[in-house]
C-alpha cells in the first residue's frame, strides 16, 4: 500500500511538471515569439483549454502527500513555507492574467496581461526548479523529524544554494523546451516556424550542457538526458513536432522521477545526519487511512485521467498565428 501511494505521488508530480511545464513555457515565450497582438493571442489560445486542468495535478500531488504521507508533507511545508506561499501568489497572478486577458479592450491592456503572464510563469519555473533541487538534496531534519532553524532563514536558506540555482536553470531550460515544442505542434504560420527554430537551438544547447555535466559527474542519467535533448532538437528541425514534444516530455518525466526516487526508500534526506532522514514507512499514514483513501483513489483517478485525455483530443487542432483575410 505504501509503495502504491508513493507511486501515485510521483505520477502526480510528473504529470504536473510535464503538463504545466509547457503551460509555463508558453507563458514565458508568448511575448518573445509573438511579434504582434494577434500572434501573442494565438500562443495563449494554445494553452487556454488546458492550463486549469493541468493545475489539478498540483492539487493532487499535494493532497495525496498530505493524506498518504503526512510527515513528509509536514516537513516539506514547514521547511519551505515562504517559497510555497510565493509560488501560490505567482500561480494566482498567472491565472488572473490568463482569465482576464480577453476581458479588457485595447492592445495595451492585453500586452500588460501578457507581461504579467510571462513574469509570473518565469518566477514559478525558477522557484519550482530550485525546490526540486531541495527535494533531492534534502532539508535540515533533526532527530525528531522536524526541520531545524528559525525565522526567514529556515525557509530561504535551502533555496539559496548552488544546487538550487542549477535546479532553477535546468527547470527554465526544460520549460522553454516544452513550450517551444508545444507551440510548434499546436500552431500554424510564423509562430510555428519561430517556435520550431527555438526548439532546435534549445535542444542543441541543452545537449551540450548535459554532456559537460554528465562527463564531470559521471552520471549516466545526465548523459541519457543529453541524448534525448539532442534527439528533440533533430526532430524539431525535421518538422516532426509531435515526436519532438514527446521526447522532451519524456526527458522531463524521467528527471522528475529521478528526483523522487534517487534515494530509494528515503523520501526526504536530512542534511544534518543521514540517519535522521525521513523514509516512506516513517512518513506514511496508518494502514487504515491508506486503505480508506485507496477506495477514493481507485474511483477518482481513472476518471480524471480519462476526462483530461478527452479534452486534449477535443482541442487537438492547430491555432492559426497568421492572419486570415476576411
């Protein structure tokens, strides 16, 4: 039961970072690749039907963690309280920018909404990347399982480290790659061509950076990611946008899975003493609670997956970024 629910938690995080990853990437790239109001609007329309459904997986990931692994939830939220609050505020700004972009009149109003969307999406990506690095590296857990420290330093110190910086940069590259490949897949006209060119360049740069990192660290997983990044660049260049997006999504999914499984049975390492690390068994809820939420999960999870797959099928057609003469 514990292994099952841990797998559900990892699945929810993977779906969130892959699906919301291209939402964030499109949000950042819209004002960059869109040359006028029509093209920027076309970029936003590619994620319009999906972004709020994709965000459900964040709620699912946090909710399942709270229900199935309350000690893990408590350590993460107490140790990273301030960054989590900032994330929620940025998500609120992004939602307002997306929902209210079409409510006002004038290009100037929509340009401001696009800027708010881009800035909030950028901040979310950087923060999530830093937090994923913290998840992998661990927190200052004491012998009682509580995060030590006091004041702002308790929440800020973990994300003000070199690994967190690298995590933020890696997340930014992944989001931009997802956004570029998604825009090339979901648009037609000039926006599609610019997105495809950007995806090719990002994939090549990412592959070089990953080869250097993998060679320096001796990590076969990083080298495998470099191969996938280069493959996505080649696929984007040859116009195979669906395969380029799929390859990028698989790379992100693999990276997120590695973050949560790299320490085996340990869900949150202690940076003070490895013996104080939090394991799945220690963090899990009681068997009775796990059995209860299993019934709810079996009934709800397949329906959510089926509905989301159906929505992607319904809105599968490309969005035109070139003006159609009337």
